[in-house]
C-alpha cells in the first residue's frame, strides 16, 4: 500500500537508509528535548471547528514576498540530500516546481547553486551560512545571477553543535554528499574528521562566521534580493530584524538539531508575530507533520511554513515522486482541516479556531501583552504608527539609530 501520511513515509525511509545516515537526519541535539517538544506542543494545540458555512470551494494559494504559490507549505533548505537519493536537491527542486511551491537550497547542498537553478522551473531561495566576506559575497551574487528569489540567512548556528549520536556513529560525510558549492576546494578524496560529532565546520565548507545585527546592512548591500533571517526565537531579536529592515523571519529552532532545552518553535511564534507587527513576513518551521500543524502555525500569524525532515523521507522512498507525494499529502490535509474549521481561503485563518494549552495562554514575557495592547490601540486609530513604534522599541530596549 502507498504511504497515506508522512509517518508512513518516515517508517519506510528508515528501513531503506543506512542507520548512521538516518541518525544524522532524524536525531536532535543532546537529549532531544527541543526535538520532542516541537511535536508535543503542536499536538497540544487543539482545534475549535466551525460549521454551517459554505466551504465547497476552497483556495489554498498565497503569496510569499510577492511570489504566488499554490499553498503555504515550502521546502526548507536542507544539506546533503544525495545521502538518501542520487538526484538529491535536483529531484527536490523539480518536485517543488511540480507542486507549485518554493524550495530553499542550502549553502551545503550537494548540488551547486547553478545546477539546481538549471533544473528548477519554480521559485528558489538560497540559504546562506556566512563563511567570511569574500565567500559570502560570491555565494550571494551566484544565487542572484542564477535567478534565486531571496537570500535566507541562517543565524542559529553561531558555533558547531554537539550531536552525540553522530559521535557514537563516528559520523563522516559520505563522498556522494560533498557540498557542490565548494567542489573547487577539494584537494583530497579522503574524508575529513572535521565533520565528526563536535566539529569546527562542515566538511569542505568554510566554517560559519556569525554575523551581527550591525553587519546586516553590509549583507543587504550585496544584493537586490529580499533578505530573510532564519532561526529567530525571541521578540527582542525579531524587533531588531525589523529595525534593520529585514524582509522576512523564519521562526525556527532548527528542528531541535542545534541547541537543546529550548522552547518549541510554535511556542515562540506568537511573540515574534507580536513584536514584528506586520513589518516583515513571518514563516514557521520545526515539527510540521500534518496539515493541521500548518493550520495552527498560520492561525498564530505565520504567512507560510517550511518542512525539512519529511523531504528526506520522500526522497528516500521514491525520489522526486516521493517529495511530490509528501507535499500532496500535506496539501490535502490542510484543505480538509480548513473546510472543517469553516475557511475557504488561507487569508481567513485566525487564532479564534485554536484552543491553546495553558503554557501558551499567557505570555512568559510581560511586555508582550503591553505590545499587543498598543497594537490594538493603533488598529483602532487611537495612537499613531510613530507612537506605536516608539513605545514598542522602548519596551524592547531597542536604542534609536
């Protein structure tokens, strides 16, 4: 029988992928608390379905940074996809285009920026690890020249993470998964120990050099493309992204892969949405497994969501067709749950259809409620936009430039 949900894909993929590769893809950092919390908190949010509405015709389409897509589910940038299928990111890009959505390509992709662009017929984003000014300048300009639609800077990997299962497995990147954007750097076919467990950088990719907020104007100066920041988890950092004119934010805890013992992504989404107050688009990733998960993220303010691990599952099971099937399952599940909640378009979705767990019913940060109150006053025309921005920045401790 064909897989009928993402968990079917997961179990089939696990049976076909070498155990060390499976551990690399599926495990989280340290005790996996953040990894497990991504799912448990999504599952703890319940729905309040609405009926006696005509929902026979539904439209799941939306726009992301002005780009129309068929439904608000995109493919997250994920490296080394040829570990599970020889076509890797080429197959994924073709599946994204066939499904009518956006694919993010990782800096550490096993296929190069140019190869993927040539194979793709749909919109692409380029995910950036800052590897020094010269390398970053080259990568950004290659992406822009190849027709990518946005630069997505990952910021939640300031130093390498310790993935204990990779240490136990003596993990090394298999030769077929060497990063395609840095092939010119290969001087030996002998795998490096740099990519085992606690490492100083990705194999054959220069180590990440964290950017600071003050360096974002330099990054923006390199390109005419929109800049999206991936990995933001607090209102404070979200407000600083707005201060530096960032176009989009991906609320993400990196699937629990980098630092353990954090809140889940869905728990941090509301405070980021409140702090940004519409000045940048907000996206969500980490833990999406059902169409209802997508609905929950949209109801809490995300413009769209990204999926990561399920792409590996689809690739491992059936290459491009497997990825298309994963996306189609989520499309159909989202379509179904929207109808049951009384929605005919994604623009109608709001948090009134959610029953939140106690942990999310109140803000852990007192000033978030104050900002929400200010937003209500602004919406009612009782304070100006300038007054709102000034008071919000004061609450968040952001100094004027």
